[in-house]
């Protein structure tokens, strides 16, 4: 009798575990979540990307660095993008990166994160938040680590900023289920030269595995050394637009808020 009881208990446990896992694999009622992020406040984002996204009724996240002249010269266009549902994310004030790493000879002394104090790094990000709020009037947004660098010496400067953001995107590659996502370092796939078919294959993989897929774009049709063609990007957007019944495409701030709520309930 005890053996039967134990078997039933184990079966019930396994059944409820599977049910709960399936429940938390649902992304806002859809099979997966896809987030389109664009770094560095480029002209091509305003000229080509946003019109392309809007044509498919899709919304993206644009990580702006406060000192960019593309913000100063085209502020009204960024404001309009926010009003149309796109997220203006924080990519710091000056885009400081650690210059001591191999291949980082291009980092100037003025923008070498390893020569920053934690106070300076945090303060510049807070200043950028103030600038972004002046543009879009919003307080809830996400952060993207410039170059993926989070540490100054042994200190993770984002630890002092967690209450200022709903999440932070890193640069490590990966697709994750809701319970696996670290909102302090959200994984992504950086695009550079991929074809439309290759990017669509990533979406199909996320759909099959019920995971989060975050794209990281820089140049789209030029203006940056990390670049995908306009044609490849458009092919991806057209595919996503046709799959919205089963794929949730939303800005990262919205997806991160959803993940936090779901993780709190797990």
C-alpha cells in the first residue's frame, strides 16, 4: 500500500512539475518572446529601422547614449518613436568600455571604464536617465551595458542601479526560459552580417523551445562596423509580422516586467 501511495505521489509531483513548466513557458499567451534591440542611437535607426518596424506593427528597443549628436539633432523624432510604442533604453552617457582587454585599442583614455570610479559610471547613467525622461516622459526602461562591460575592478556598477531599471541587457548569447532569465544580465544574439534566413532560423528555434530571443543590432544598412543589410533585416521583420499570433514581439522593458512578474509567481 505504501509503495502504491509513493508511486502516486511521485507521479502527481512529476505531473504538476510538467504543468507548471508548461505554464511558465507561455510568453504573454504566446509560444516565445522576441525582442529587437538597436544600439548606439544611429541615423539608420530613425531613417530605416523604425519605419520598417512600424510597417509590421512591431515595436523595438533603442539604446541611446546621451552624448550622441543623433539625439541632439533628432530629438523630436526619438520622442515620436516613443509615442508610437518604441522603448528608448539607456546605453550610458558616453559609452565607456574597458580598454585593457585584447582588441580594445580603440577605447580612448576618456572613455576607458577601467579608469572610471563606480560613482562616475553610476552618475553618468543616471544623468542619461534624466535626459531620456525629458524626451519620452517615462520612468520605466531597461539598460544595456556598453561593450557588455559591467565591472570596474571587482565591483559591478549595476548593483547600484537595479532600482532604476526593470532589466539590463548584456552581450552573452543564449535563449532562456522564463525561470532562467537573469534580469541583471539578459542574454542576446549580436547580429553582424547574418542573412535574413539565418535570423529567422533563430526565431524558429526560440518558437520550438518556448524561450526568449533578444536580437542585438547596431548598423542596419550601414553606419556601423557591426552591420546587417537592410534586405536581411526587412526579411526578418516581415517574418515576425506574419507570426504575431504565436510570437510575442515587444520592447525589452515590457518583456522584462512580464518576466519579473512570472518569476515572482514561480
